[in-house]
C-alpha cells in the first residue's frame, strides 16, 4: 500500500502543530501572570514568571520519573549490595 504524499504532509503538519517555541511559551506565561493581576516590570510579575517556569520543569521531571521503569525497566540485583540501573552501577 502506497502512502499519499498529501496524507504524509498533513500528518507531519499535525505533528508539528503541537510543538511550542520558546517565544510562545513565554507569551503564554506572560498572559497567565497578567491574568493573575501582576503588572509587567514588577518584582511580583518576575516571581510569577519564575514560578511558571519552575512548575513546568517540575511537571517534566515528574513525567520522566513516572515513566522511568517503562523506558529503562526495573533495576535488577546482581549481588548482595549492588544493582544495575540506567547503564551504571550503584
């Protein structure tokens, strides 16, 4: 079965439309902080922007840690005190 070039182009466009650039993320954060009532250029606005970034990073870490066993598998015991996980010894 041959895949149509138009179908491939549409699928690629849909896949890439879910990505956000750094500028889009920053604009969304600024809009959210302005919506909370903080004025740009103030210390509270800067703190809000920082908290938005920290929250996003914490969400990414939580997602990666929750899927850790899915990607790497559970650690396995090799001896009484050592186990192998993620390609290095502990």
